[in-house]
C-alpha cells in the first residue's frame, strides 16, 4: 500500500472513531434536545466538539494552516446544519424511534456526515498533490 492510500484509510478511520465518540458517547442529552433550536449554544457546542475532534486527521494528512482552518470551520458548519435539519424535520413530523421514518432520517443524517468526511479527505488529498 502506498503512503497516500494508507493516509486516506487512516484519516477515514480517525473520522469514524471521532464520529462514534462525539455523536454516541460524548453528546449530552441537552445537546440532543436543543439541536432543533437554530443557534442554540448546545447544538453549536456539539458541532464545535466535532470540529475540534477532527484535528487528529492532520497528523496523517498534514496541510497548510489556511486549509486546516477551512476544513475545521466547514466541518463545524456542515455538522451543525445536518443535525439541525434532522431535528427540525423529525420534530415537525413527530417521528419517534417507533416510526420507520425516524430511522430513515437517522440514516440520512449519518450518511450526510459520512459524505462530509469523504469530502474532507478528498480536499486534503487534492491540496496535497
């Protein structure tokens, strides 16, 4: 395996672990409850946590400070809005864990985050070459 392929796999692995920890172990009940209230500090705090937890990928895909800042800010903004949209749509329809639509919404939310991570790694590879 060449260095770039290893770096891509390592970066994606780090992002997966980061996502698991931030969304399913560290996230507080208040953050979950307030994500649908646009601009609430609990939802913003959750997105900032994700952005900060993204920093270790720069150990395997180093880049310039401006690119790193753009990636971190982009991750924060995208994560916030993906979570906000899921919360608003789910609340508007009254979906609960007993509804199949709730699970489709969760799946779309997680898919959007995973696409974000692929985009982050793609950007870091493109600016590297």
